[in-house]
């Protein structure tokens, strides 16, 4: 082992708003919030997901790839319809009902993420 995971960083235009979106979906807490950097997790001293301000941020264009996604989050859910309703209430959107086991959504800044159930 070389090291331990400290966090996963997502580039965006509004770190605080986007961290609140994912915190609500995942049941996490915002453990750090600054205008250019915000972090969510289950505790301040554990790995988390960070959101970093990028001045010229361009949202990924899915599925064309004109602006590539590069990375995305997978979120396990129990019910597609209820989950999408909550995602939309929080400012996200449904992009595709890709299959019987996963659908593709976008957060309020356009980052695609997948919701899936086993």
C-alpha cells in the first residue's frame, strides 16, 4: 500500500451548493464549507467527497462526450421513481433510464451520476 484515500474531488462552479446536494442524497454531513472548497462525509476525520471551485467550469455533455465526464459517482437506491423524484426536488435531473438496474442522472451542475439497484 502506498497511502490511504483522503477524498475524491469534483470540479464545479458552486462547491457549497453542490456539496449540500450530494450530502442530502447520501445522508452525509457538510464537514467543511468555504466559497472555493467544500467537503462532505460521515465524519470530519474520515475520507470524504470534496467539491472544488473551477472558474471556467464546463459541465460534461453526456452521452456525446464533447465535454467528457471523466468520472462519476454510483449511488445504490431501493426505488427508481422515488429516488428520481427526490433528486429532481434537490435540483438534479434524470438523463436516461439506461437499463433495468441503473439509470443516469445529473446533479444541478450537470455532472452525470448513476443510481442503481441490485
